[in-house]
């Protein structure tokens, strides 16, 4: 699983992160529940740019197409007494939103600020998702999801950081 994206590698993964990789629904809601109600988004970068060839292939859009790219940290708060009480960056998320998606209802996706993208995506009752998984390096896992939101494409890649994995391992 390390190095390459796969659609089913997590089924073979025997690691505490596996249920987080394959879970459906909102990661925002799941992290908030796991953190006892605490959740925060810290934007890193937001810009118009060209997605990678790999990302455009997964989205099914032309390689030369620009997109709105948003990178954020998702923070949680460990509940165990043997860990520091301060909030920790648990996930680094990268969203790729093609220009076509930014029209109409999608216009608001450029102005999320400290709001999670998941809070907007999962407000829609029926959302389709195609997902892939990858081990970035030993102990660092990622999943990426191609969502169809109001018939438009949105790519979200979530990398679970060591601070989060350590809360799972205990």
C-alpha cells in the first residue's frame, strides 16, 4: 500500500488507522466526536493553481485546467490523560475544486475560511464518493475522495498525521 494509491488496500491493513481510512460520512463529524466536541480548521494556503497530473486523472478533468486548491490542518484534542491537553494537528487536508464546480452553489467553496469543507459537502443528503488509499511513509496514511457534489467534482485528500495516529495507538 505504501507509495501507490489503491482502492482496496485498506481492507488488508491491520492498523488502528484502517477504520478511519475506510469510514464513510463526514470526517469532520467523526473527528469532533472522537475529540469530545473539539474541532478546528486552520487554513494553510488557498489559491488558484494547476492540480497534479495524478489529481486531474482521479478527477477526470483536463491536465491544463486550473482549480481552487485549499490546504488546511484539522485539529483535534486528545482525551487521554497521558497526552498533552492542547489541540493537535491531526489531519492535513488538500482540496482540489475545478473551476466548473465553483459556479452556482459551488461559489461558496472559495470562502470557507475556518469552516471545514465537509460541513458543506455533507449538508447535502446524497453525495457520491469514490475513494483511494495510500501509505505515504511508515505510519502516515492518506485517503483521497472524489465527491460528486451537486453534479460537480471535488477532490479531498486527507493525510492522517503522526499526532493522530499516536492517539489511536495509545
